[in-house]
């Protein structure tokens, strides 16, 4: 129990440090973090309800996803500001650099893995950080995983992250209303996103809308 408490404290300290660093670059980061936590927990809970006795989604995993989801983009602290804050489309070379935030994020968390090798919380954090840009059809990055080879936590995070990106205002892209964002996400069923996760997202999409409205 003491070790579990220490792990959670260490992760929470890391999250707060990450948020403070990132807010100096992006003032909207704190709102994004809060929304991502709420989206991912709501979606994981809905999947647990629909799957009932399945071992795929446990209460422990839901709690872990909620706690570590703010770290999904921690690797971006190692991306140059000229790329991270570019007002416009990235070049191919810049995009390749941006993609490394997944492996850089895992590198940042490696000391936690070495200190707590059996921790499910650390495993979930690394699964999300490294794999939230994988695609269900195997065309994502960094490992081109596909289908159920992608950790379920990362499959959940993928939808939460894309929804918030579509809804959020950025100088370099169009902002989508809720209905349009849901349509774009649903079009990725079986290609970008896990069909099972999509089905559960569509059951509770109005919860996502409410979460965004409350923190916008």
C-alpha cells in the first residue's frame, strides 16, 4: 500500500511539473488536461458497462487511465518550440520530429518503470504515452501496431485526444462543432479507431460535449 501511494505521488508530481512547463507554451493546456481526464474515464466506464464481466476493462485500469491520461503528450516538452508552436502546417521533416514525442515521452517515464517495474499504473502511463497515435489499421506510429495489439488504454486515449483536438481553437486549423467532430471520428471506425471503442463513444458522445462545454 505504501509503495502504491509513493507511485501515485510520484506520478502526480510529474503531471504537475509537466503542466507548469507546458502552460508556459500553451495557456490552454490545463483545460485540455482536465477534459482528457474526464473524456477517457467516461469512455472507459461505458466500455466496462457494455462488456460487463470482460477482463478487458477493470476498475483498476479505469482509475489508472484517469490518473495518467494528462501525461499522454509529455514527450512534447522535448520538441522544439519552432515546431510545436508553428502557425501553419508542418513540413514532412517537422512532422517526423513531432512524431518522436511518443518515444520521448516513454523515455521520460523510464525511470519510473525501472523503480517500480511491477506497477500497473506506470505500465498504463507508458502504454498511453507511447501508443496513443497508433491506428487500428496498423498505419499509426511509432510502432505501427494494429487492432488489439494496441493497448486498450491507448485506443481509448486516441478518441479522447482527437475529439478535443477537433473541438479546440487553434490558429492553424478549423474548429469543429460537436456534431461535426463526432462525424469525423465515426468515419475512422475500423481504420483509425477501434470499432468497439467507437461504438461506446457514440453511446455517450453527449457526455463529451458537456465536458467540453463546462471547461471551454
